[in-house]
C-alpha cells in the first residue's frame, strides 16, 4: 500500500526537494508552506507521516504538533521534524513530543526517504 | 590596644602592691562587695579567701564585720567625702577579740574593671594603743614619783615596783640600788645578781653599752635629767632591743646623797610597728601615685586618641576636649572649654539630633553607641558622625561627666556609597554582558539556521542531479554539478567549524564522554585518509603502543581532531613523502603524534597557525581543500578534554610534527 506523507516547509526549494525524494521512493505526498494548512490537510488526509519544518511563518512546528496531538483524528500520526536549527535550540520541545523524530538540514538525499520510512509503524 | 595593655599592667601592679603590704587592705565595689583582699587581711582577721571575695563586707567572717561605725563610714561619710583618714573603729570580733582599727579609705574611679571601687586600709592599732596607754600611764606614774619622792621614798619604792615599765635606781657610783619587778621580767636578770652591782656588769656584762656609759657618765652629770634617749643594743639573752631611756638625778632619797632613776622603755615592738606603718604609708603613697598616674594616663589617652573626644559636665558645658577634636572640627581651645556644647564654633553644634541624644536619650540610658548624626557645618561642610557616649560618675572633680566620642564617618560613608554605586554598575554590567552573550548565542543559532537552509537546496539538488535520479547527465554536466556539490560541502564544513569555534569560545561546547577503545579507534581513523595517501603515493607509518589504554573522551571530537591532523599531514606533504602517527601512554595521559615530511612551517609563521584561516602557501595544496580552521579547532577540542596540543617544525620544507595529549580519565567531570 502506498505510504502517504504531509510535507511542510516554508522554503519552496526545500519543500520541492523533500517532496521529490519521497515521491521517487514511492510516497504519495501532500505539501503545505505553513502550519495551519498542514494541520487542515493532515485532518483531511490522515497521512502515515508528517514531515515538518520547525520555523514556520504562522507558528512553530512544535506548536502545530501539540495541536495535532490534541486532535483524536491526528494524535497518532508520527511527526518527523526536518530543521536547519541544529545547534540544540528547541531540542527539548521536540524530544518531549511523543512519536516524533529529528533530521538536520542539509539532508542526505541518498538516505532521506529511508529515514522517513523508519518512523512509520 | 597597647594603651589598654599598659593599663592592665598598672592594675596588675596595683594588685601586687595590695598583696605585699603588711597592712590589711580590702577593695570593695560600689555595692560594698569585696573585689580583692590582701594576704595580710586574711592573716590578721582569720577569714578564708573563698568566704570573702564577692561577699558584702558586713557579711565577712560570719557577719563579724557588721560594725555600726563601719556602716556609718562606708554609707554616710565616704559617698560625701570620697576619702577619709584615720577613722578609728573599736570592735569585738568573735574570732580575734577586741580590736582597735584605724581605717583609711579612698574612692577610686574605673580601676580593676569596676566603675567605682573603694580601697580600704585597716590598721590594727590594738597593740600600739596598749603601748601608748602604758607609756601614758608610766609618764603619769613618773610624775607621781617625782612629786612624792621628797616626801615618801617608801611610797616611791612601792610605786617603782608596781610600774609596768622597767625602772632602775642607781647610786652615784652607778651601782644598782633597787630594780622594778618588770625590769627583771623584761631583761631576764635575777634580783640577787643585780642589787649592788655596777649597772654595766648586769646580766653577765650585757649592759655594758657605750651609749649608756655616755649617757650616765657624760650627759647626766651635766644635765641632771634627760628624756627619750634612744639606745639600740644586742642583748645575749633577749636579742636586739631598742630602748627609750628616761633618767632623773634625784638628791637625797632612799638614804643616798644622789640617786639616778632610770626608766627603760622597750620600744622594739613599737619601732617595728612604726617601721611597718612607715612602710605601709610609703606603699600607700605608691598606690596613690599609681592611681594618680592612671588618672594622668587616662587623660593622656584622651589626648592621643585619633577619635575626637569631648567631656561635658551635667549642664552640657565642655570640661575637656581632645587635641583631635580641635583639629577635626576647627575650633579653638579658648572658644571651647566652659562653653555649652551647642554654642561651639559659632553655634554650629546646635544639632537637633545631638540635643535629642544628650537631653532625652542619655539621661535615661547612661550610655549609647553608634548614634549616627548628619550635620552641615559652616566651617567643614556636611559631615556624618557616629556618636558614642558614656555618663561617668565623679571624675575630673565633677559629679557627673559625659564622655562623648565623635567618629567622622563621612568619608567611610562616601566610600560605602561609592561601593554601592560600583556594585550597582557591576550588576548592570553583568546583566548587560549576560544579555550580550545571549544575543550572541541567538545570533549564532540564527546564522546557522539561515546558512543551512539554502545549503540544504544547493547540496540536495546537486546530489540528486549527480545521482541522475531523474535522468542521465553528460560528462561536462556531471563534472559541473560535482563541483557545485563539493563547494557546497566545503561551505557546510566551514559553517560547522566556525560555529564550533564560537561554541568553544563561548564555553557552550559540551563533550559527550564515553570510554573509547583507543587502539582500534586510531587504526580505524587512519583508514579515513588511506585513499588520499594512496593517491599521492605517500608512505604512512602507524605506531600504536601495545599498552595504550582506553580513554574517556568524546568520540566524535576525537575523530574530528585526528581527521583534521591526518588530512593536514597528507595535504601538506608532496608525492612520495612520508606521514606517520605514533600513540603512547604517558603517565595519566596518552600522547599522540602526527608527523609528516612535508612543507613545514616557517619560524615567522609559527604564531599565526592557530589564528584561523591561515594556510601555508604550497604548490601541493589547493584552496578548496581546507578551511584553515582545522588546526585551531583541534587545539581547542584537545584543551576542552584537558589535554595540550603543540606544533613543531624545523622550518620550511622540514616537515611538521603535531603532538597532543588526552587524559585517560576525563577531568571534565561531565
């Protein structure tokens, strides 16, 4: 069965890169450039995984995750944060979110899709 | 402090005197309780030390000292007079019988650690009285003898015999006619050896005294009478005696033409008492002198103390002022003494707080400490003073004296205020620094984020292109995209190293310590440069000591250090050259040496190699190959582990040797 992913990044280039890498690996990908859209799409599509940037224009990715966790429909979806914030800032809030993962930018294009797949049960 | 010590010495000295004086001496505090007692007091009055000190004087020796006259003296007379002399008290003590005492007392201020003490000297004059009474009696009797000699010689003789004073009558040849009973008793001679004898032959010639000869043979024939002729003589039987001789030449009594009546008074005991008294008086004088000196000393203390001191009488008029008071407050002696304190220095001292203190507080409390007063003086400006005062009874000839010490704490306050301000500024500065550090830290995090975001696209897309995921590239396209990818990775390395340097310098770099299997790790790390070594036809020598211990360190950091040093060695060594790595145990550390036979470092560049972005110009290295941060960052990472990193080179083209240590057990405690 085709795995379905919601990918959220406010940088159009990075969004395209992640989308293409996942599609090449056989994912069905839904994209969003902000957290609110991502939440709306996630509620509608109920994907197998959400791939999310942390610094988003409307709210932090971790805040969006808190909202998704509170909603019964989306609370069980694993979230992988793909972020350029690798100096330790905000790492605590990510660790405290259940069923979540972390990948730093720049990503390794050769292993990215495989890493994402590992977070799906 | 040395002044205080001197005062203590005086007190000890006084106490010493009290203990050596034969005269019983006792010191009382103002409640009439015994402070100290001389040894002789215990001996004369048969009381024990443990029953004496701290006791009310009246309670001593089972209340034997509750003497009405003593009460009168201590309670009525002394408070009014402060001193009295030769107050005679007669009392019948249960232990030692009836005694006549002569009391001398002095009230002394502030010695022996007491505000007011009474020094009481007790002279037991019982015996002296007896002697004096005896003498008086003898004199009276002599007068009677004289009167009745002409008329009744028999009566005279009987008188002679009843007199206590030894009496002897001689004829004109100085032979003994009669002798009084007391003469026999006192001089231990027998009647049968006496009468008819030459006086000089009495008691086995003991009486052959030159002074007596002089008196009887030279003086008496000329004067017919003499009084109180003092003779000192050492008798074989009764020892050294001092006698007072009184003689009369009487005509025609006792059936003789001329008779000499000689009264011999043994004054040895009295002399001793007198000598003792004299000594006591001298000693008392010494005590008095000491007391005077102590008083002078106190005054000199007042004058030498740096602290301005002022003494006021009970009307708040100035009695004395210390020199420093004049100096500090710019007032003149002639404008000060006798003035009301408030009027000093043209009424500059009329300070409400001072009035409050002297008129309200001091009368109630008698003492106060560290009363802070701020006042604007016309002459010396605004001053902050700390006032300490004591009310003292009966010194300097005044009933009540106020001693006021004034400490000018203006400068101290200024310093304190300055310190407070400096502290505030420092606190602000610290907060500012903390804020700046936070801003810097945030800036670095933001920079990191902002640089990585485009690099994610550059490296990501070029990698995907290079991998031909979406279709094949021609050779040129593939080479170009590879160049983009290589540059992108170099840029990423640069960003990472710059951020690491910044982290180390900000003290934010944390080590993730674990036990590292050093031997296998180092072997593995040399493999990382194996490709480069092969490509450049370089020979690599690995020497790892058999006993090299495992170390406690951050694995990623150690890998980074080793990779930086090994890749540098390869980069700066020409084809066909040699590089090597040696690892040894060195005490509680391991020492790793990475060496090469390459380009080396010129002496003038030795100082620059740790500055960052410095790269030796070399035909073998290309700009893209290094960041110029590898060595400085490696040094910082070694130091973070508690090790040391040094670089040695004999000069250009003489090769380079980098030596660093890492502790076996981490000293970081993380």
